[in-house]
C-alpha cells in the first residue's frame, strides 16, 4: 500500500515537472524542471528495485548532462521573442505528438482487458541478485555496439554545443595564446635605475 501511495505521489510530481518543461517560457526554468523530472524518475526506479539505474540517472543526467544544458542555455543568449514568434508554426506537430502519447497511455491502462495484468508489480528478486552485474553483462555483450554509437553521438553533441558558444561577439576580449607565448621579457618588463634619496 505504501509503495502505491509513493508511486502515485511521485508520478504526479513527474507529470507536473514535465508540464513545466514544455510550458515554461524561460529556458532556464525548463531545464530546472527537467532536473526535477530526473529526480522523480530516479525515485520511481528505486520503487521497482533498480537502484543502479536510479543512481546513474541522478549522477550522470542531473550531475553532468543537465549542468551542461544549463551552461549552454545561459551562454547561447537565446532570443526568446524570436522563439515565441515561431511557436504557432509547429503547434500541429506538438498536438500530434501529444495525441500519440495519450493514445499510448490509454492503451496501457486498458491493456488488462486484453488479458494483460498491468497492475501487477515487479516479481521479487533473490537475495544474491545484482542488477548492476546483469546490466554490465548486457551492455558489454549484446549491446556493445549500440553503446559505442551512443557515445559517438554524445561526442558530436558536445562538439556542436562548443561550436555554438564560440561565435564572435562585438566587444568581446579574446585570448590570443600565440601572442602570449611569443612575448619577450624586454617587451613587458622595464628596469628603471633611480638614485637613492634621503628622507627629510
């Protein structure tokens, strides 16, 4: 009973945070709402005894990926007025995606009428079971190539984010490494010889 109460409570928080991601007008607020989504999703992972996935979700996505998102959002200097002006052009795509998601959710809810018990919880695991070991075996055997492809895609995304933030801006002071390395001490330091003066 307590597990069901926790599930519905955190599921409601997750839905509210998801709405905050797509309805917030400020990109920084959307990113913070996404952080809340990740935290509540990690709690739901804990409820089904997937502790390793929950910790990875918090450490990797909240601790690294979302920090990168926040830095990129703040450094890109996004023009909010321009984004809002083009919102109506893609409204049909958002409505179509929303309809598909709602159809899938309703399909899961009514699936038990087709002979599938969707309300049954996860089967209890033996005492010596390690989901971390099972996940590692699956990743490094069956899914080794997809993991490598995902790593390459993440690398491309990081390079694209850096390239977007390295644009030239008026009045921006840029560090010239070549000029700093080629400088000589005589160009920077001047030794002045002065006669000693007596104090009055």
